[in-house]
């Protein structure tokens, strides 16, 4: 996650001019204690988490929704703001496609840098459900803007944990909870990732985790056989078809011309959640990626993205980034069908019964 966000932010800042605005400001002073202090977030209102940059990054809010407007205030990565509304720039920026900004009580920030979130704490379970194999555990979704984790392994095996001052997880991420405890009067779940991750686990405030119920993963339109997903790289959109009828549409973020593979592919694996990482120039290490639908042997997938909010713009490493609610719908609707436990299925018929994904310009 850390490096993926770094690349996305750099790409955006190069073309938007926000980096220049930041450089012209005196460097804000903020102690680590204040920088990582979690606030009490209001409930029942729309919020936004600053998702751009790396740990400790800061950005100027603007007095108007355009990159040339004066700065009004500094906001920090992971800071949570009131999301009043989404507006269109009042001064067209010809360098970027996305002209949407988020209005906060203190100014405006480009929508790509603000993850839409809410603060929805949950009633903890004091014991976990029993699964068909006799084990205990459940899938959970993070429903608060930001929550700190307490790793159980030192040093942690995962880069995203060991290389930051304060490892955290975020709204809409999905994990497997397999233990519960009461620590200093507060209930905590022990979380892990089942696929693609290093063998790390971490305790998390249980009120931040919503139990995903088995009925939430039941298939949508399971009796319809003629299903097709079309991804348009030019317009950065995804459409789901049943026969000739379009039944779902959403914006996405694909990779560039050399990123997302073009062609017609069968879905070959699906997971409720997975971990994705890569090295080299495009290095990233991202946990808790929900509703992952793999359609290409080199790892290209349709999945949820929580690290940016720039849908409609190509910026991924090759996967098809979706808003979490869109990724979940596609996961449930497409074939093969996957059950709650263990929450993963790899096709064994060569894709003969799978929904196909058509990627084109």
C-alpha cells in the first residue's frame, strides 16, 4: 500500500500543480504524537480521509475549487474532514480529466486525494462464529475512517507494517478475524489475511470491524448464464451485461496501455479479500483488498480500492480499481460463485462456466 499510494500521488501532483503549491508553503511543524493521534469522528455524517501521499504527507486546502486558488489550511495524510459536498472546479484545469473537488468546512481538496468514509462503530462479538470445519472466525469490514493495529510479530514480515511509524488499516478494507480478547476493558479482534500475505496478524479495536454476514456474499442473478463484463479503457468504465441488457455500470481506474491486458478473458479466481504486492519501480504492498475477481494469469483483477478516489482516470498498475460497493456487486454477480467459507474459489474447468471480462478501447 505504501508505495502504491506514493506512485498515485506523484502522478497526480505532476499534472495538477498541487505539489508546487505545497512547496511554496513553510513546512508545518507537527510532533509525531499529534500526527498520529486518532480523533473522535462524528457519526452519521459524510466524512473524507486524506488518502494521498505517504505517512506524514501534508497538503493545502484551497479557498476555491481550483488548483490556482489561495491556500486556506494544511491537512495531513489520514486526517479526517467533514465532506460537505462534491463540486465541479470553478476554473477548468486542462491538465487533468477529473474536475471534481470536495468541499470541507475549511476549504477544498481535489477529490482524488480524499477517500469517502463514515464513522460507523459496531457492537463487538465476545465469541466468534463456528465455521463448517469447526474453526472459529468471520470476515469483517472496517467501518471507521482509520484504526491503528497492534502487530503480534516483531519485526513484522509485511513491509506495510514494519516500515511505518504507526501501521493502520482503513475504511472498507476486508480481513479475516479469527480470535477475540478483552484488553484493558476494550474488545479486540485478531485479524489476518488468508491469501497473498506474509504470516502477520494484528489486534484491532473490535468496534471498528463490522461482521460480514454470509447472506452478503450470496450470488446476484445466479440463474442467468449469459453474463459479460465490458471494461472500456478509453472512458474508464465498466458495464455488466446479461445478454444484450446492461444491468450495471460504474467508473473504474485501469492501468495504462502497457498495464491492463486487452482481450477477452474468463474469470479464473475470486476471493473475498486478498493481499497484493510487487517490487521494482512500481513497488507496493497493499493489505485487505476486498472483492477480488482475477481474470488474467499475470494477476490482473477487478477489485476494491481504498487508497485513491480518482475513478474515471487510468492510474493503476494493471488491475481494474473500483469503488468498494461496485467491486462487491461485480464479485457477487459474476461466475464462478463463491461461498462465505473459506471465501475463495479457483476455477477448475478452464473458465468454461466463468463470466468473461472483455477489455478494450
